């Protein structure tokens, strides 16, 4: 067979085929995430560059890390949505709660490993609901902040 017209040399078959049908999202407290439409977890640290006058030296100021997450799901079936978080997550005076999300991308051959996203100091900061005529459903969303993140 002739080479690729753009000069690439790669296999004609993919190494792995990812499938959303077998993807899963499991919460430590609630089990499988019911009717979740999307989710996002972000953890960042502030790094500020400073320079010394009359020099080419570079310095970095390391800030404190901070994390936030969001979940949007369709209301229906069972539960109010508060079952995704423990009671401590709704009480900032309790110092927040631990939360683990186990995510699996899903694949046709089942070789994609799970990832455990472990958050500590989770405090729910917002709960919202929305609906529109064309959707014929009620959507619920949660926002939260967390203090510490580890992945296993």
C-alpha cells in the first residue's frame, strides 16, 4: 500500500475506541450520578512573575491553591440532588466535606482505567434550577469550592 499523502506513518486502526455508552461517573456518597448532563472540576494555583530592576533575573511568587467544581443534571426520578453531597458540604462552619468522583471514559475493549478525583474541604456555594419550554425538563446545577485535590 502506498504511503500517506501527508507523509504520516501511523496504524490504520485506532489503539483504543472511546465510548460514551460505557462511561460512568460515581460519587462516593450517592453512588452512580443520576441524570448528570455535564460536570467540571478545576484546581489551580496562582503564580506571579516578578522581575528585579536592572537585572534579567526572574522570580516567582507562589500563591495558594483553590478549586471549584460544577455539576448539571436533569431533575427527575429520585432524589433532590442534595444526595450528591454530605450535610457538611452545605455548612461552611463545618469546614466542608470530602468528596470523591470516580470517572471512567468507557471504551469498546474496556482498557481505559478509572480515575478517582479526591477533593477535601468541599463547600457547596450555589444551587440553581432552570427550565425552558423546548426542553420539557428541569435542570439542576451545583457549584462548590474545595481546598485540596488528589488523583488516584
